[in-house]
């Protein structure tokens, strides 16, 4: 019995250690989409907050780089324990302009049986883009001992994505 009480006490103590980043959610502004020589797509955007100093802690080994996560199916739950079935995700990198960031995106569709199925063609995404005016993205930054940090929503126009994918918006 004493072991259980000590275990519960330890769990409660550890959950109390989870902190929140002091930065408010970053305001992101979409700039452009580029296609590189390999056929990969990169999203360019700006932020009012330096995305690499969200936690302002120098220990780089416990911190994941910022990631841009986009939902193509209207799912607005960007929390870490939730699965977005039609998504694009990319690691955020700095550009030569310190106010502009770039994320090389990887597109993934996860079947409802929770098995990821990366798509080599963008046909599934084209169909989703045809049906909407924009996709929604957020930047996520994780650091051990902190709650995941999520930015405000970045809106990417569907018409521009269709244009870059070589399709016309209907």
C-alpha cells in the first residue's frame, strides 16, 4: 500500500513539473510555396517571434526543432496526442532573412487503421484542395519538461497550392 501511495505521489509531483513556454503563441504569416529540383515543396512564412528561442534554454539536446504541421482535411486539433489523417509536416529552418522561415514539407495520409501511407503522388491532396479555400497549419515546438508549444494558425491558400501542384482551382 505504501508503494502505491509513493508512486501516486511521484506521479503527481512529476506532472506538476510540466511547464508552459513563456512566449505567447506566435503570429505566422504565409509568404509563398516553392518547388525544388527534387519536386519537394517548401512553405515560406514569417513569425513575430523567433521560433528557435521559444523556450530560451540553451540545452539543444532536449529540444526538438520547430515543425510546421498542416491539416488538409479541416482537422484543427494540432495537439501531440491527436492524429491528423491528411497532413503535411516539415522541419522549420531559418532562411538568409532572419524574419523568414522555410519548411520542406512531407505529405502523409494515415488510413483510419492508423497505418501511415506516404503518398508519392499528390492526387489525394489535390482532391482535398479542390474542396476548400485554405489549409491550416501551426508550428509546434517540444522541449522535455514543457507542454508542447503551438503557434497561432497559418493559413495557406488552396488556390496557390493547386497552382504550384500544376492544377487550376475550380
